C-alpha cells in the first residue's frame, strides 16, 4: 500500500489537486470529508453524529474518524495507492494512523503541504458552488458554469455548502490553525514534508505529480 497525505487549510485546493492525481496516476482519493457527507446523505449513524459538527465547521471526534478510516482501509487491497485528502486533521489522528498503517505493512510515504494565503482561501471558498446531483465543484469568481446556477455535467442545481458560508469559512480556518497546522511540524520532524505553493493551481498540480512520481 502507498500513502501520500495532502495537508492544507480548507479551500487550499486539496480536493482539486487530488482529482488530477487520481485521474493521471491511478491513485485513489481518500477523502474523509466526502465519506462523511455521504454518511450524512444516507442518514446512517456516523452521518447523524457528524452532521452538527460539520455544519458548525468543527472537527468530527477523532474516534469516529479513526473508525471510518480503518473500516475503509480494510476494504482496499494491499496494492492500493491512496491519496489522503483531509485526513489526518489532528495530532491524535496522525499518531493513531501510524499503527493503523503498520498493521497493514504500510507507512506514510510523503506529506504534501499546500500553501495558500488566507485571503485567497476566503475568496475561493465563499465563491464555491457544488452540484447537488453529482457533486461537481464550480466557483463564481474563477470557474463559472455555462448556465448560471446549473451544472455543466448533469444539469443539476448548484448550491452553496452550509460550511462554505463566509462566517463558517473563517471559523474553519481558525479550527485549522489550532488543530491541524501542528501536523506540519509533526511531519517536518520526520523528514516527510514537502511544501507546494498552491495559490497557482496549475503549478500545484505539476509539483504534486512530481512528488507522486518520486514516491510511487
Ligand atoms: P472537508 O471536505 O475535508 O473540508 O471536510 C468537511 C468537514 O468534515 C470538516 O469541516 C469536518 O467537520 C469534517 N471532517 C473531514 N475530515 C475530518 C477529519 N479528518 N477529522 C475531523 N473532521 C473531519
């Protein structure tokens, strides 16, 4: 198993660059945010528990996250190659992840930090619109759909995720600063961290592809 982790504030573009790597290099995107949104949509026990935290822009408790990560890894084979997007998000999760991987004969192969200034993030996130039907992501500033409010791919309605409202975005950024940014130092000390300037999306894609090619 291969494990590359993407770190970066919400809105730094983790999901977008992860999409490029999964398409071009056959990595599987492992997004705890997507898994949680799917649980909320289904209304399963994890979803019922997670929904309030997500709406408030808070982190879902570590034991819940560690449980869904373990369950999902158990479904994948030993040759799986994962790009983790949005996990780990706390020091507790990062520490718990090590024995979870070791038990599967794996380790963290590389950690990529996407650096983007906060003012760019706030503009990106409060302009983000998602398709209710297929999940495609647009931006009212930079990636407009052909028809206002309608998805180019499936004609579904576009909406703004509750947690993309500006006040919630600011709160998510402060949660990131407090709970997730310590992971930068954690992985730097282990010699695993690479930093990418992700204000420029095309440059971020290229830099990430180079890391993947070196590791995979
Ligand atoms: P994301 O799509 O990665 O921005 O995640 C959306 C929301 O899901 C976050 O604001 C958290 O509430 C929750 N979430 C996703 N991943 C994690 C995680 N690793 N730990 C705790 N909460 C998470």
